C-alpha cells in the first residue's frame, strides 16, 4: 500500500467523521425549533442517527479510509480516537465551573465518556480485520496478516472494556462509579 500525504491519510479520515459529528449535533440542536412537528421529528431522528454513527461507529469509517490511504498503525489509532475524544471533551466541558476540578477529572471515568473511546477501539479492531481481508483479496498478498498482534490487541481491549461497561445493562459499572463518587466527594 502506497503511503499517501498526511492530508489524505490522517486529516481527511479524521476530519470526515469529526465534521459528520459536528454537523449532526448542530442539526439536532437547531431542529427543535422547526415547525411543523413532523419536520422537527424527521431531522431530530436523522441527525441522532448520524451522531450515533459518527461518535460510536466513526472509527470504522475513519480507520478504513486511513488504512487504504497507507496510514501507519499509530496514525490509524490517532484517526480513530479524534472524534470520541473531541466529543468527550465537549461533554466534560459542560461540567467545568459547576463541579470542582477533582470532580471534573472523575467525570472522565464515567461509563459514557470512556465508553466512546473503548467502543472506538472495538470498531477499529473490527475495521482492521476487514481492511486486511479486503487488501489481501485485492492484491493477493499472502504476507499481510489478517490477525496482527496490535490489531487484535485493540479489538480485544475494546471488546472487554465495552463488555464491562455494558454488563447488566451498564448498571454494574454505573453503581461502582457512583459508589466511588460518593466515597470520594460526598
């Protein structure tokens, strides 16, 4: 695979998903004032689906683009984490000034905040496997491992942490989180 310029292998994949997230969030926010109600509902639901795709599944899109543009593993990892980290920072920024700095840092461990990162790792791992399969089939290059160690490690880490965060409908992790919060801050 030929390594493309930085613009194509890093900025374009990360920017595509990031712009999709920004547009969908803003579309969701402005659609609440639209009338008739059916117009509001259509765009609210449409933009919510786009938010889900960009925040929670965006790593699949970004990694696939970056992989075929010749990005290294580190570059693909960066590309996959840009959108969830920006979204997490946006959510956490709403807590600044309301909670103490220690509580804001603790909020970074909330299941939804770290969940976006771990689901992105899971999606990146899945994307790595299918990209390697497609590349191998297209080129006939049998030297390309489908299950490379780093890719499998990202996939397994994302899967295990997503499972822990979602176990019992997410209640188990949430209760542990709240128990720690009450012991530390109340």
